[in-house]
C-alpha cells in the first residue's frame, strides 16, 4: 500500500483509507459473507478457538464437520478439497471484506474486529419443526381465543376468568422467551464446539 497522499483542493473533504477500513459491513456484504457454508464454518471455528489459526487447522476441522468425522479420521483428499477452496476463494474473500486477516505466505488466519458485525443468530429449522416466529404467532392467536371465549362465557372456558387465562398466556410467553434466549445463544457462530448446522444435523 502506497504511503503517499494525493493533494486535495483547499476545503475539500474526502474519505481516507483508514476511514474506509473502519466502515462496518453493509447488510448485503454480511449476507454474502454468510451465504456460503464453508465461510460460516470458518468464522465459527475462529470465533470459538481464539481468533487465530492456520489455514491447515481450519481446513482439517471444516473437513471433519462436513464429513461428520473426527479430525483424525478425515482423509487427505477430504482435507485437500477444503484447503484448496479456502486458500483460493473463501479466505481471500473474507480478507477482502476485512472480516479476517489472511497471510497467504505464512497461512496464518486472524479474525478481524469487523467480524463482530457478523455475530448473528442462525435459526436452523428441522423439516419437522417450525420457526419461532410461527410459534409466537400461534401462541398469540391461542391466547386471544382463550381470553375471548372466557369473556363471552362460552363453554368450559368460562369456568376460568379472563384474567386467569391472561395470566396463563403470559406465563407461556415468559417460559417460551427464556427458552428462546437460551437456544439463540447456542445458535450463534462460535458459541459451541460445532457450528449450529452441524449440531442440528447430527442431533
């Protein structure tokens, strides 16, 4: 990088290289970084293992996750496939967006501060499950129905006053919210030994 500075007209203000480097990732950049599974796995590994690693270490662990094996059990071809894609495409792309610092000569990979913008929650939904948003919508509709039926004095619902049903629904939402907070923390990149996708797939 050149250290010379271009002369600007008096009074003109332009972004410096330092200012550009400090700019946070845009939403589009963040989605692009996380659109690829290997990039997500690499970021998870770095977040969970102290931010610094070699490309060899990252490739070995990613190959193990992708093939549902231990690091010791992966083959040289499985490792090489991941290593090559990280070396030629994924790590340079992350480095280009200042998410990691990747030294091609030494093979050292370091998580950059910009990666904090990618501290996201992955809602991995099994084919037999449904998202939390649908759960809360269903609970809301059920709660409104119970309180409404009680207020109208319809059937067995009237045996419990509307205030009782309201307290019940609030209790359900409290328990659900606490569960959601606990699960969402475990679903963040770097929060567990394995990425959320691997954990859910093997459960």
